[in-house]
C-alpha cells in the first residue's frame, strides 16, 4: 500500500527500490551480523568445555559393552579409573572387570599441549593422539591386544562427549 502511494506521488520504480533498500538495508545488515555472531558464539556458551584434567580428577567409574560385528553384545564391563595430574601431565590407572570375570589393566600417561593430548600405555603401539574441541574429545591409538599365544594390533578410535560435569559418553570403534 505504501509503495502504491509513493508511485502515485510520482516516484519511479527505481526510486521506490532505492528507498526500500535505504530503509531496510541497515536493518538487514545488522540482523545478519548479530545472527552470525550469536550462531558462532552460542554453542560455546551452552556446552561444557571438555578439560580432561578436570573430569579425570580422582576416581572415575565407567560402564560399557562390547558388541560383535553383527551388533550383539558379547561382553559387559566396568572400569575404575584412578587419575591424577601434575600440571599438564596426567596418569589414568584403569582397571577393567568383564562380565566373564577376567580383568585387564591399562595405565595411561597423558601430556596436554593446548587442545591436544599425547598418550602412552604399555599395551599401546607408539603414541596415542587426542584432540579436544568443545565438549568432544577424540583419541586414536593402536592397541597390542593379546590373542592366544600372540597379539593382534587393533586400531581404536575413541570419541568422548562431556554431557555435564559428572557424565561423559564414550563410543569406541575398533578395527584390525
């Protein structure tokens, strides 16, 4: 309706478009800038930032399952992790207890460097490499896993997600 009045007053279509751009352009630009900043900043404000030193501090209990390739559960396990840090170097002493009764132990030494971590354990081949981003942590390593009278190298890709200050979800993918 306003555009019709402007045309009756003698404005050309080009002048009407220019006036509309002049009136709504700054609002549109401001909306785009504010929306972009909120879109970039909001995830950092609403998600917990994962710092392994804060989460793995003292005793941590964990529970898990092992699935076969067809998806059936072959094992259930619990893990008790005793952890401590001296600056950017941490020790995670893990004791696994499986549903069939056998136990397994792994002692990690982790070194933090910015958002990256390097880990070592006796049954890990070379360095384990980890990286934190937001509430997620990815940890990749090769496990020298006992099988019969020898061992097999298993590639482990761990994804850990901090759900809140007391809960972390871990999903591991293991392949040969």
